[in-house]
C-alpha cells in the first residue's frame, strides 16, 4: 500500500467540528483513502455509505432531520463515498453538521460536487476541503527510495502517475486509453450544458499538443471552428474536472512583457500522451522538453497543495522570447526556476528579469536535482 500524504493532513483535522471533503478526479484513490481512515478509527462506531448504491443515495436525499438521525444517530464516524450522486447533498451535510455535533463526517466526491455547486454555499464555514491527485513523486519516493524513483523517471514522463498505471505495469496503455476517453470529464458533460461534446474532445487534443507553450483562446477558436468565449468556458470546465490547470504570465509592467498570456498543463503526463497517441520513450521524441516541464509543474502543484505552501505560480516571457519557466511568489518573494532535461548544458536567466526584479532564489531543475524541487 502506497501511503498518501493527504492521509496525515486529514488525520490532523479530524474531530475539529468540520465536515471533511475529499475531491479529485476519478480513479485517484479516494475510496481507498477513506477506507484507510475506517481502519485507523475502527475503535469508533463507524458507518460507510456508498452513494453508488440506490438505497444509500435515496436515504441521503431526504432533508428530514428525523430520518437522518435514524440513519446516523448512533455513529460517531461516518464516511459518505461518491457523494456527487446525491441530489442537494450540501443541504443534507449541513443538516447533519448543524444537528449532530459529535459526529465526524468524511465525504468524497468527484469534480461533479464542484461543477454542480452542491456543497460550497450550504457548507460555508462548516467544511475542510482537500484535493487528492494522482500519486505524487514524493509519495512514491517514500514508498521505495529516491534511487528507485529516478530509475523510473522515463516511465513517469510517458505513463504518468495514476494509481492503476503504477500498480499494473504492462497494462499502462490500456488503462490510460480508457481514462483519456470521456471518462475523466464525464462530470462536465453530465452537470453542465455541453452542447458540443465533440468540441470538448477536440479541444483537449489541441491543448495536449500545446503543453508548455502559450495558449491563445482566439487561435484555438479558429483552429476548432468555434468562438473564444466557448473555448474559455470549456477550458474552465476541464480545470474543474481536474484534467488541466493553467499558469498565467507574471508581469509588473516592464516593457515588452507578455501580460495576459497563459500556459495550460495536464495534471498527468500519461493522460496527455494518451490523447495524442504517443507513448514513445523521452529519448526518442521531439516533445521531451514539454513533457519534462509538464511533469515538474504538475508535481510541484501537488507538493504546494499537500504541504500548504501558499504560493502563487506563474511563468514569464517577453515579446523577444526571453523566458522563465516557472515562478513562485510567496510573501512578495520571487523564486524562479528553469527546467532543463539536459543537465550538462550551461544556462543563464534572462538579464531583463534579473536586472528589474528582486529575486529571492533562482534554480535550474534538471534530471539530477529534480526530486529536491518536487519532494
């Protein structure tokens, strides 16, 4: 069993009077995680409710406090799995939280919980919410060793970090091709008005071809015979479905800085490679630099989330193509990073940036030192 870093974070927040909600993409191990909590708290009277079961779903749809007490009243630890299946689940959780103060609720859900806005308003001030992602490099290092994880770096860049992929060597392509179908963003299709689902699929493939590059909504709209507003809306939905995320450009109004640009990354390299149908080794492909950048940025996002690093993330580029791959701003301090696949080449940061900004730290991240950046 690979230990999830989020387990320890959530454990510290149990019995603090809040509903604990775990949200993330499908197939990242949310159910496995909550069952570990059931095992850890087996000395308590615990109830596990799977909302895939119609009887459970119907029982939780009620907003009758008497019926909820009848269902939950004698338990002190209740897990509600796949909560997005329950209509108006936020109201149900609010009733339980307000009227059964000694009961700890642990709730999981896919992105549908956010897409349908079923929890945020009813549970304002009553919840701790956490995101669970595919395995992180740090989790895998702790499970084996830095040496073992470095040996598998090429595979991580190609096949990504989904638990099924990690745990079933040899079946990576089959698993990823299944995941990269509409399965990952089915919630967006179900809970939002998607009039052109085929456009969503084509958009994902177009974004997969542009990782680590600047993305123009106007250009995407022209490429896909759509309009920029639709492209923008669909990208936001894909973000809420935990398929992609974006970085905006950093700017303090220096001349020639690109001020409204953005890059889009995938949470998982394997999903990206499945979308473009390329599982070749990094040493034999043309997009290795882009794969490396996507891997490092996505792993860093996991690290900052799990470790409560409240930093803002950016990239930087000028009209003259001067560039910094990744910037973190925390407490007004700038930490800048360049990602290089080849550790033996000499690199320098752009003088335009160095001369005009106060830098807290600067680092080149290569295959030799990358674990320090993401663990």
